[in-house]
């Protein structure tokens, strides 16, 4: 027997069959689900309207139906495009359980390690070079025989499934799906590193920071654009802001915080040619003078790395001397391994 | 997550499909969303249908409810891996020590699945059941086959393994598999246009249907599965090992060949043998020693035979559809998929990777309809009879 509730049932099936989808597609699917039910039972009365309110009410209804299952049809704005994205999120467990269905324990351990590199990246760059990402394979615990070639495939899979973004420069950062589904994990594991957007209060890994010392204002690009239309100055410190989020003196949050060729400029000989080629992690705090990121100085490794085990793995780690110098002031995860 | 795509279901077992008494009223209430704030059809308000008072005092009831929710979650997550859910797994992961509660928890979970998702856990038929089925009604394919299939399922020949499938009205399921222009357009727009598309060889394939496995499946290998299923199908629903291998070889898949996996997989390739073994394990295809397909008791032996071509002992093998293929995909869907697959291939799938998803989507559609129809007819003819719906 066809019922009007079949709309939300079919809709949930449609969502289950997809990973992450845009709000526009989701709303189109809703409309199509209504049509599907009407095609099966023309006389049935199904509430539907294209208004935002109707859509929101539908989402509430869908969420009510899956609440007891600790599932949630949640949305978030894509940090790079500003587009509204939806995914069915597993609320239960602060672990990366969602991935457990798709990946082996070693691959999940690798993913966690990559997340850690991203979250602990210096100067709120929230990204990691492919070189550093691949090198991280050797730090996975328990030890795995995953080759770097294999690791490349695995990274490719993370990107293809919407967990990670890979930029033209070859840097990895968190994609919307990771932010949506792993939000609680990120917040509980990296409370000191998490940055929230001043406007929408959501977690932020791509965006812009106010240039004023100690001003904590951070905004997504799309949130900045909306804000900047009406205001010319920072909401907190009143400093004048340029028109575009990409203009100085505003400070980028995310990959743009790591500039091309910056590594070589700042760290001199310590960088191997290989490293600078790959835009490896910049030294921790060269530019902190202009960017007060006080909360980041307490950075500590959240995932335990067996010190003994990593000893013999980092022999080729040429940036070690640099990191060691800074050890006292800022315990970076690399140096803590030695 | 879960996969409930092309599956349909003709007449779910009575215990699971009974429309709840309140359902028709709900349809009316549904007209006004505002009045609906007590929710409906949800996992949570199962109790609202009558035994709410009882539940409050019954502590065991709360426990059953919690476990039923756990079972639903387990079913959704397991389905995503495409492995059938085994009863032992349910006992181990959901029930804990109180395995006696299996039926109560299971029934409650079925109720939640149906009300919330329009899905059910369907027990796969045993091989013995399927074989008996094919042997007796081989000739009166369609209707008789379906009927027998139902009877088998109702009989106590349970395999104690389950898959998730849709129990929505067949017309809804059919509609949900259609290609819709608007969905196709939105899907194309959804393809991430990051700045790294140039060196990326991952282009998801979209079909513009309400239910879409594009993002969940590792399509390149799924294509091979459907091809294998189609080869078996058009060969009269059983194919000898040597024939299958010869066909695959002609399609560019020698026994030691490697199958490309999509970017969403963690491996670039998988060997044909490993892939066949996976398909057997997942229940999509089945390989039997010739003359060994009658007695169900020999099923255990079958599970252990290596998938390699006819072995040293001189035994010969033949391939059939596995229980899952019939329950989940169905012959029509395989024919359709293969037709689409081939039409898509002809359009030059490999070469337009760098073009935007929208252009690709449009390209797929143009002229494809007609080709598809012809292809479907050809497959049906080759199968030697009308294609069976899902069992
Ligand atoms: Zn924001
Ligand atoms: Zn400021």
C-alpha cells in the first residue's frame, strides 16, 4: 500500500545510496520522491512545496524518523564553494566508525594520522603536503606493510569518497564530508586546534583570519563575502578590512597560509631539495609575529605514537634539526617522536 | 551506506508487510505538515501504535527496542559493504548473551526498517532452494518461477543470511530507477570542480535516478559483475567455466588479468580470480562442480573449492547466479545495466575524463535511449525468454 510516508522512505533510500550531496540535489530528490509516490498512487495527497520552509520542515521530519538510530541528515556549507552540502551522519561514537565499513584498520589508522597532520599543521594551514602525507605511512600504528604506492591509492580513495580534498599544489585538507561526519571527533580530539567561524560558528579549515594581533575573528570565504557586503571593518577589533578575503593584510586560514617557495625562504639549508619541491611542512612559527595564534602553541600530539617504533623510521627526516631547535618552545609532533 | 537500489519485492512475508492500522490515517494527517510534529513512521515511535503503556513498565521492552535500533544500524552498515548479514553476526554484535531474544529483536528491527526506510532484511534463499527452483520450473520461466521463489522463501530452508532491500511499492521502485533530466543535471553540478581535476582519473558515473549507486560502488568492477551475470544469463542461465573464461578473455580479461578499480577503491586493480572469489563470497555468483548442483547438502563443499579454472583433478565447473543476484539485482536490471554500460562505452568513456560532468552527462543521454532499447531486446532474446523480475 502506497502511503505519503513513502516519500521520506524513498528519500532516505536515495540518501543512503549516495555519500554526500548538495542541498540543490537533495531538494530535487525530494521533489522526485514525491512524484514517484504520486506515480504509484495518483490520488494520494502528499505535502510538497518548493519553499525553503517546506524543505526545512521535511528535513526535520526525516531527522525525527532516524533520531533513535543515532543517524542525522545534516548539512554544512562547503568551505571552498560555499555550497550547502548534506549527508547522512552517524552520530554514535566519537570514533571514525563511519569509515569502518569501507576501509581496513590500517587504512583507518592512516586516515587518522593524516587528519592529525592536517589539524596540527602550522599557522592554521590545515593542510598537509603529499610528501608528508605519504611519509606518514611509516608512522601508522600498528605497523603496516602499506607501501607508498599503496598509500597513494588509499589517499586517492579518501579524496574520491569525499573525505579529503587534494589541491593543485598537491596538499591534502579536510573535505566537507569529513567536517560533516567527523565534526564531533575533531572537536573532542583537537579542542585546541579547532577554529570556528565567527559568523556561522561552524568548524573552519579554509577561510580567512583578521590580521590584528590577538583578534580571534575567523570567517569562511562565503561568510566573509556576506559579511563584507554590509561591513567594512572587523566585528571585534574594528580594524579596516580590504574588500576581498584574499587581500592583505587579511591572513589566510588553510592551504594558502603555506606560500609557494616559503619553505626554502624561511628555513634555508635545512630543507632538502626534495622537501621544498614537495612543499613540505613549513617550520612551525616563523611568521607568528604577524599572526597571533596563541591557542596553537599548546599543540600536542593527540594520537599516541610509539616513540621506540618511530625511531628507526625517520632516518630520512631531514628537517629534524630545525624542529629540534624549536622543541622547547613548541613541542611539535615530529620532534616529540625522537 | 546501505544499498537498496534496484531491489524490489513482490509480496513481503505477511508478518513484515502488514500495513499498520494507523497508516491510512497517517496519510491524511500528512497533508498538513504542521500537525505532524509527533513524527511518523520513525524508528522512535514504534510504540505509538498501541503498546506504549506496556512498554513503560517493561524494562525488557526498552532493551529490545535498543537492540532493534542497533540491529537496524548494523544492517545499514553491513549492507554498505555488500556482504550479507549473517545471523551469528547479529547474535554476536547486537544480542550479546541473550540470544533467545532474537526473534523479538529481529521483528522489531524489521518494523523499524519498514516504517523508516521502506526496507526489510530479506533472508537469502539457500542454494538448494534455488536449484530446486530452477530445475522444476525451468521452462515456465517468469510467473511460475516467481511463485516458486516465494514458496521457497516461506519454507523453512532459511540460509540465515540477510540482505537489505526495498519493500516500497513496485511502481515506486521502478520510478526511482528511471533517469531524470533534472537529477542528472544536479548530479553533474555536484561533481567537485576542485582545482585538481587535471591529473585525476576519477569521474563518477551518474544515471540521474533517485536511487544512485554511483558514489557507493566501485563502478569499473561492478561493470564486470554485471557482464558476468549477463554472460550467464544469455547463456541459458548457466555457463561452463571454460566458456565463461573464454568470453572474459575475449573481453580483455584473461585468467591472470587485472581489473581496474575506481579511485574510490584503495587498490588500483584486483585480479580476476580474487574478484570472482569476492563475488562468490558476497553471493552474487556461484560456482559448482558439474553434476553437483542438486543436493543442497553439498553446499558446504562448494564454498571451499578454489575459483581457479577447472582444476587438476579433472573436475569441471559451471557458473550460475548467486542467491544475492536474484534477490537484489534481478535479470532485468542486469540486462539494462549491461546495455547502458555498452552504450556508454561506445560513446568513448575513457577519453572524456577531463570534460565536465555536465557535458559528459549530456553526451550519455544523446541517442543513448534508442540504443538502450535495442540492446535490451537483444539481451532478452539471447536469454531465451522473458527476463525475470527480482525474486
Ligand atoms: Zn562560516
Ligand atoms: Zn579583528
